[in-house]
C-alpha cells in the first residue's frame, strides 16, 4: 500500500501539495525517465533529485515539482540500511489540483511487481533478468494517464530516428507551447506546457515541415486529435483495450499503441512489435543471436503478462547488442 498525505509545511510554497510514500524502494529518476522525450524536452526539467514537469489538464495548465527525499532519488537504501522513501509533490497553476491528484499514478503508485517477483515465476526468468531485478527493485512503470501528451511525440517517432523525432518535437513545443505557471523564483527557465489537442490541431502545415515532420506523421496526429475527448477517455480503459482502440485510428499501429500504453497505463506486457532495434536486441540478449519480431514474441511468451518488465530489466543491465550493417539515416528535409 502506498500512502499520500498533504503536508502543511509544503502548502505555503505551492497551490497544492502532497507527500507520496512508496511501499518499497523507489527511484524517481528511473521511473519518470521514460516520459521524457530526451534531455531537452521543453516540458521537463531535471535538477538532481528534483524533476519539474509542465502539463495541460482539463482545469488548465499546471507546473509540477517532484522532489525525492530519502532514497527515492536512487536505490532506497542509505549505507546499507533501509530508509523510507518519499516523494514531495507540489503543484502550481489552475490545473494544480488535477495534476497533483493524478501524480502518484504517474510516479508508479499502481505498478505491482508481486506477480513478477513470485518465487515460482521468478525462477523461470533468465539469469540476467533475475540479476537485473535484484539490482532494480526501485524501478516502477509510470502511468501518466495523459493520452495526448504521450501519443503526439510517439507518432513523431514513427519510422525516423529518435534524434529527428525529438528535434521536431522540441521545435513544435517551443514554438506552440505556453509558459508553465510560475512557481516562484525557483521556476525553471523555459519550462513549457505542451500544446493541448486544440493547439496541436492549429499548427499550420508549413510549421510541421519546418520541424522536419513529414505529411504522413502530421496527418496521423491530426486524425488522432480530432476526437481528443474520446482519446483521453482511453486512459480509463484497461491497457489492452485502450491499445486496440488506438489502432482503429489510421496511421496508428501496434508499435505506436504499445509505446503509448507503456507510458499512459504502466502496461507491464505491451511490446513494441515493429521497432527498428528491439527484436534484434532482445534476441541477442536472451540467445546471443538476433531475431525478428516473431522470434522475439516466441522468446518472451513464457513470461506473458510481464513481457515489458522483462524488456525493461534487460535494458537496465546496460547490455548492448553487436552492431553490424547499415544504420537508419538521419534526414533533414526542413529546407526542401
């Protein structure tokens, strides 16, 4: 069980405050990390054990400040002795109440590893995964619940390099986002709230081009966000159902849906089939040989229900597959 409390000592420094106590070792940086679109994501600012995030909510924009206390910035232990992790959550702006209430889920409060850690199941895992889990007990899967905020940058990553996609996302948020609600003198400079669905829909075609986003991807964003209210309702559905409904939108396939629900729902099982690198990576890690999507699904089948957890554990080891053959070319058509 996790505990959330509203501490009076923080209330004076923010519009809304909350203390969240995880019930196990906890790492703020490793949990929230997958929500950032690179180190230069304009909607995030990382300052050591403090993470700032600017968001749009149904009540208006909000600035969030997550501050890890105790071991929550890292492993949950101090000099070999367990300490009680805590994350102080503060919010400013019209949407502060909504954003702070949703924050514990974003921080992984609902992520349950008990099935993965059950001795019988755990014994079936590859040795490298068991060892990775032993060293990664503080990791949680985040569930942001923000469909638009996650869907747009992931669509921008379709069939291009991460460098290209993040460059385009940064350009668009910088130009069409709005300044984060002020949080006093400590507000990070240039922290921006990403566009709302209406804001994304209002971006003219030439600005997508200047951002290096081709017409196929920008058209997919437009189609998805024309039903933004229905899109946000998917956050309340089970991850599998939400992913299936996402795939009814032309231009959104299994890869995009999986990448979204991993972040919006904290889905422990969604696998990004169709990823340029993932199948070869998983094959190399588990067998020493590259494989394709079908081979990856076969390899991960014994751990159905926790396949995303297995992948995250492999990634946490720092394993790198041998690199052979051509890499995807970075292209820049912005001035064409």
